[in-house]
């Protein structure tokens, strides 16, 4: 077991563990926020045919060569083409089809014009300017060309991607099954929400907070309940949770107190403890172990520290377990909006918000940075990182931050 290691080393050690992702098929309705388990290539052109971008007329551009306000080109109407109607008459010299937005361009036509720019009757249209051949036609495949690569295995299915799949007529896609991650909260003081609160007891909030973050990463969190601070009971409950999930997250008991059993319970159930304690604050009270290829992540009981440990250390592994290839969160450089008055002997994580002002990206620190605080996670979209050994920092210092 490695002890007191650096954050990057712990994150990378976890993320290097092999994962097995199972696949299933999802219909388009269920596909958003799932992870693609296959490469997707365009089967058809989108749009499938050359079409009109306007409500107007389709004709041969050459027919308007000498058109002026005084001497317009006068073209006879062949047929009317609303969207959804296949053309039946070829457009030849001196003819135009009345066409509506989205309708297929009839054979022979190579240009369109908006009807507002013309004068027209039911039988003919007058065009007062040159409309060059090949103008104002949306070509087949203009959006997506058949055969092009649309998305790769491991990509999250976002709203635009599901729209693209639909435009291709792709009804089902292979997705990764969401890994089930059981959350077991250890602590004799824990009371489930809905129960009355006795003296010295607190509500189990961690399961709710962590479920939300795990869900956002692409996993299926499962509440494995609470267990008192008894090492054998904790070990048994972790073993039971491991049987029905792909990973187990515990909270509490990750520190050095007389009732802190995260490491002991993992060892008692026969897991190999990879590391315990990280040189970072908050969230440094963290343990990771592996049993039969499944990870047991022991987070701090302190709600703020638990989330920061999950985000900074385990997020890439969890995303990998979900089948995602974008495992690392985006990192940006930001200016500290307010000074940081404390030195940072260890790597320090700060909960804050991205603020944009006068073309600059600022890190605005949220109030309440203690390891027990859950309130400062509210509205937190940026995790600032101050390198170990940094002195107090003035406003305007550039720091690194993770977008979460
Ligand atoms: N002597 C030392 N004491 C502590 C150290 C240390 O280095 N030496 N580290 C401190 C730090 S930093 C942290 S973080 C905590 C970590 O403690 P544990 O992981 O052992 O967590 P607990 O002691 O079980 O609980 C801490 C805190 O969080 C509350 N809690 C626990 N579970 C939940 C839950 N499910 N929902 C909401 N709140 C929860 C618990 O009641 C405690 O208040 O250790 C420090 N001590
Ligand atoms: O070790 Mo605690 O997890 O820093 O806040």
C-alpha cells in the first residue's frame, strides 16, 4: 500500500486499472447521455437530395443571364413543389418550378430565388437580376456526407449527436451498460433522510451528493445504505455490495481516528489496498483498493472532502469504467479573482465558479471551503488547484482549474 502519495500519481494509478465494459443496444429515445460503444459512419447523405433553401422558384441560372429590372427573364411555371413532393417535370430553357423550402430541386434546374425578389402569377415568374448557375441550392450531403465518420466509440451521446443519428435514420446504437456503483456510507452517527434526528446524529447527505456526481459521469449509482463504524460489518457490507456492482464507493473512516476502518475493512475482505491518503486538501483522506478486479474507493466522510476526492482522484477512472474516452476533465488557466490568504503546504483544491470579465477568465472562490462543507459545491463549476508549497497568492495570480 502506498501512503501519502501525490494526487496525480493516485489518479493515474486508478485510471490505469483495466476495465471491462459490457454493451447493450439503445433506441434513440434512450440514447442521450449514454456512451457509444461503436464507431458510427454516415450511411446516407444529409440532406439526401439537392434541395431548395427558399420558398421561391427553381430554374436554370443561364436563363437569367441578361435579366434587368427593365427587361426581366420571364419563365413559365412547370409545377408546384412543396416539401415532400418529388419533381415530375424536367426544367428546360424558359421554365421554372415553383418550389418551397426543403423540396427537391427538379432535374434541369441549377438555381433558386426567393419569391420576394420576383413578380409572379400562377403561370409565370419574372426575375429581374442575374442568378448564377449553382447558386442557392443546398446540395445532397451538405450537412453530412455518406461515408464520413460521425462519432467514435466512447463518445457521450449528446443532444446534437442524437439529432445527427436521427437525421441518418439510425434507430438503434450500441452503448455501454452503465456501471453500477454502490455507495455505502459508514458512520454510527448517520441517519437516513426521512427519519427523526437524535442528538449527536446527522443526516446521510453523502449518498445523495455522490450519486449526482456519479450519474453525471455516466454511471448508475446505487444506495447500499449506512453501516455503523464496525470493521467486520463494513467489510461484510462492502463484500455484498461488490457482488452486485462494478465498483463500491464508501464514505467515512478514511482518516486516522480510532473508528476509521476504511483500510482495515478493505484488508479484511481480502482486497489489495493501492493507496491511502493523498497530499492534498481537502479530499486527502481517501483510500483505493481492488478486489477481484473491482475498485473499492474509500472517500472521506466529510461531504466536501468526499466530493473533491471523487472529482480530483477518481473521476477519470469512473469515466473509463463507463466506457468513455474523454476521461480527463478540461483544464484551464484562470486569474484568481480574490487573494488567497493562506499558504498551501499541500496541494490545495478550491471550489469556485468561472467568471468572465473584460475578456478574462476568473476563478471566483465559493464561500465555505472547509472539508465538511457541502454548500460551497452549490454553483461550483470550477475546481481551482494551488500547487503544494505555494505562499498566499494575490488576486490576479494565474492558477490551473478543472472544469467540472
Ligand atoms: N487526528 C486527525 N484527525 C483528522 C485528520 C487527521 O489527519 N488527523 N484528518 C481530518 C480530515 S482532513 C478529514 S477529511 C477527516 C476524514 O475523516 P473520515 O474520512 O474518517 O470521516 P469520518 O470521521 O467518518 O467523518 C468526517 C465527518 O463527516 C461526517 N460524515 C460522515 N459520513 C457522512 C455522510 N454520509 N453524510 C454527511 N456527513 C458525513 C461525520 O459526521 C464527520 O463530521 O478526518 C479529519 N480528522
Ligand atoms: O483529508 Mo481531508 O479529506 O483533507 O479533507
